[in-house]
C-alpha cells in the first residue's frame, strides 16, 4: 500500500475544542492520517498492491487477531503464491493449512473464491468494489478493503474497529449488531473518507481502533481525538458502541473413542450440518452429561463392532478430559483410549465412515484443534 501523502493540501485543523466533526468532516480524517504513519504496525500485506495477497490477509484476519493470523498468512503465501496455486489445491490440503484458525467455512469459501477467480475471471481479481462483490464470500467490508488498498477506489471500510471509533467519536448509540445500523455507520464513514487518501484513511481508522481506541482500556489520555470525542466528553467510552448480547453458549458433551489397533488409529471425516465440517475426528458419542460409566464404554465399543483387548477389558483406562470453547458452543470432551483385540470389521468402517490411519497419515489430515491437542499430548 502507498505511504501516507502529505496533508498540506487539506484544510488545517484550526477549530476550537468541542467543534463537532459533522461541521468540518475533514478534521476527523486529518487527525487519523496524521496519527497513522507514527503508529502503524509494519505488516507484510501493507507492502503490496497485489489483490490476491490483500484478499488473503483479509480473509485470514476475519475474527482473528493479527498476531495469530500473521503466521498463517505467510504460510498460505508460501504454499500458494498465486490464486492459481490455491485454486488447484485439494480442499483437505487447504483445510490442513488453516488448522487452528477456526471458522473453517472461511477456508472453504476462500478456496471456492480462488476457483471462481480462476474459472470466471482468468485468475485476475475484479478491480472495482462492485466487481469484487460478485465473488463468493466477499462481503462489503472485504470488497471495500481490496478496492481501496489494491485499486485506490474511494470506498470506506466498516469493520468492528471502525464501528467502535465512529460510535465513540460521534456519539452513535445505534446497536451495531442490528443490520439496519450498518447504513448509518457506512454513511458516516463514507462522508469522512478523503477520496485522495482512501487507502490510508481506511488503514488508519482500523489501526486506530486496534491500537488506540481499543474495546477495553482505550488510551484516551493520549488520544489525538480526545477533545472532539463525544464518548470521552460525556464519560461514556465504556458504554459505546452499543451491541446486543450474543445468545448464551450451548453446552455439549463429547465422548470420543480413540480406537487403536496395532500402530493405527481410526478416524472419520465430520459430516455437513455441524461444527468442523470436513475435518477429521474419532468415533463419537454425544451425551447429556460429562461422565460415561465403564459399562457404557464397553457397550459403545461393542456397538462399533470392536472388542477390547484382555488387559483393558479387565482394567479400563481413565479418560482424558479436554475443554474447547467456540463462539457459541462450549465442548466438554472425554477421550477414551481403546485398544482393540482385532481390526474393526469392514461393515463398521463403511457404515460409520471410519478408516485406519498411521501416525504419519494422521499428521496430514485436517483436524479440529481439540483433536490436535489430544494427539499432541497423547501420541
């Protein structure tokens, strides 16, 4: 992305403290553009105008912190240097590279979008906001980011950081979780977007929300917008933005049967219609409680067509307990290691979608973090 251009041609910030930004819209942009070059983080996607690389960073950073997403961004660019490489990759391989980021539908949509760009646009990303919106999985925010960062189109971005900054500075009390509020915030962001500095303004306002006007403990003391900030002046920084509470997380209890015969473990691909679609885990029983008596364990193993070896039948091993928290679900998992006296019958493998894998094969499978964490500690 281009460096911040000089601000000498913009109106000087000569308003007295307390002047509303609505009267002088360029003051808000001027303050952010002056703040940005002094505080911006040196991130690799800010050194390119390649729409593919910018799109990749935006997809990875959705609902992901920069510190967590950066290694994935570098890994994906290394594994798939061009959109053609990503489009040609097997989905399981893409999911394996994504492993640990969560929200795996993002990875599948990303893969499909790459195939769409190659198949419908000859491997070239559309160079306008309207054209980018035609791509699968590219919403208003992502399209605005790519259009401004790669092609200098004057369209304002609107993400969580931008919502927060606008709500606090301008005293907006609309519920940002309501779709109807987006129009109000988008209109405000568009009104303050300086067309000649669209890319830098978009980067600046998002960076300002990420580093200065943070959700908790914002640095109001040294904020360049302090005298103009409605929330600071009215002591409502902690109350804005307004966002309705999410539904309570659903509690689930998973009992995994880690079936082993010799040096192989049995795993299966998870079906559509639930979390972790297409990722691999063990044979599973979901129950209403966190406990599974030994007699129930034996019954489940026999229902799978398996037989415990003599040692384990006489003295069952205690399960390994792990907890995994998703955005709307809390999973209490118990992993029951089961040594089988004989391989599972083919009918069981076919009916349940199970297959025996070696340790090396399992390493290459895309797996939920919960499964990876168990295998790492109990290989």
